[in-house]
C-alpha cells in the first residue's frame, strides 16, 4: 500500500502535528527518503518520538519502514518511461493496477453490497456517468440493482431517503469535487456505508469513505492536457468479476456464516 493510500485510510487518526509532518513529507518525498528521523523532526519542528508515532499511526512498524516506502516510491518513479513514451507508460500503469486489484481483498466491499437494502452509484461527470451505467448493467447479471444518482436534485433526493442499511459507491477522478465531497460528508454523518473510486493519491473523498478503490491515470501533454481514464472501466469490470467469483465461493460454502458475520461487523466499524 502506497503512502497516499495509507494517509487516506488513517486520516481520522492523525492529529495536528501528524498533518504537519505529512504536509512536509508529501512536498519533499525525495529529500525525506534520505533523512534521519532526527533530521526530519528538525525540519518539521517536532520531536523524534512524534515522527515515530506518526509512522505507527500510518500502520508502519516505525520510521525505517516509512523511509523505505519513500525510497521504493522514488525508485519506482525513476524507472517510469519518459513522458514522450506515453503508450508504454499508460500500458504499464494499467498492468500494475490490474495486478493490484486482482490480489486485493475485496470481501468487505462485497459484504457491503450483499447486505445493503438499496445500492446506489453516484456520478458527477460524463466519464463517471458512463462508468456508473456499466456498473449497473454488469451487476444486474448478479441480481444486484444499483440505482444511478447524479449531482444536483437527485443527490438531494438521495439524502432524504438513504439510510445506514443502504450502500453508496461514489465515482470521482480527483476526489476533490465540491459536489462529491458535500454528498460524502452528508452520508458519513448519517452513518451510510460508502466506497470511493478515485485516483491513487491523497484526496478528501477517499478519506471520507469507509472503503476505497483506486484507478491508475497517466497525464499526457499533447499540447493540451490529456488524462487516460480507461482504468475506470477496467476496475469496474474486474470488481464485478471478483464479486461473481466471491458469490460462487459463498454459494459453495467456502465462506462460512461466521466469517461473513465477522466481516460485516468489521465493516460497520
């Protein structure tokens, strides 16, 4: 799990000093990969112990693992092809995302889908609308009905009717759209289970949702900005195929009732 993903997941556990440390690390990743814990503490004006606790709050064993992740991410970025080789760069990005999603434990997500009284998928753009339609179409095969919700009046109507027994999947590229964040905050206050699909980076939407999925995007300069987005559709289809495999295991008794109950309880937390 990359540092941005860890930050999105653990955001609620971080205090003011932790956020200051993260802001410095996020803005100086290459430099921080070579700093000692004392040097980083001096840059952030906090103690050695505060740095150590920050790393542990991210789910790491300590500062050494934090620095190792920074070095690994820097090495990975250094191995990326030049921007001109956009075809290879995009293919590599998709391949990596496919491998990660194939190995990802999606049972908590599938538990949320199976136990929900109503399923909703929220979209706020042309791309997200197209992805939402595909999700609805695919999950009909599994007899699971997702209702598509758009920004605006439909989102307002959703908030009047949704309950903590429902489930909402929120699609966003950046995870920073004001309309998307307004909905996610309202759903969180109401205790509604949510999952986000966003870029793999620090973003507010992922921090607000209980479950998180990430797409891989590549920004290409053709004289005008272009961002590859096919990974949205790839992720949706792989998510559906993994769900069908999960249902097959459940129907065959491979996932016991006790296991499902435990997972459901963990998801509610």
